[in-house]
C-alpha cells in the first residue's frame, strides 16, 4: 500500500470525513511522525 501525503490542515480525529478517504495513510503518517499527537480541535490526545 502506497502512503500518500497527509493534508497539512489540523487533524480532527472525531470528524467522520477523516475516515472516508483512506484514513490508513494518515494513521501511517501519525505512527511515523507523531505517535502521540495532540488534536487541537477536540483537545485530546491521539495515540497510534
């Protein structure tokens, strides 16, 4: 599976649209670059 570039906009992990268009590439990016990521929009931690 090819990893596509991640959208530079802030991550909203609770937004349903996050899961519609290939969330796996975003998860892969998070695991590689920010495995313990702060979601500013929802004020919560995302752990991968």
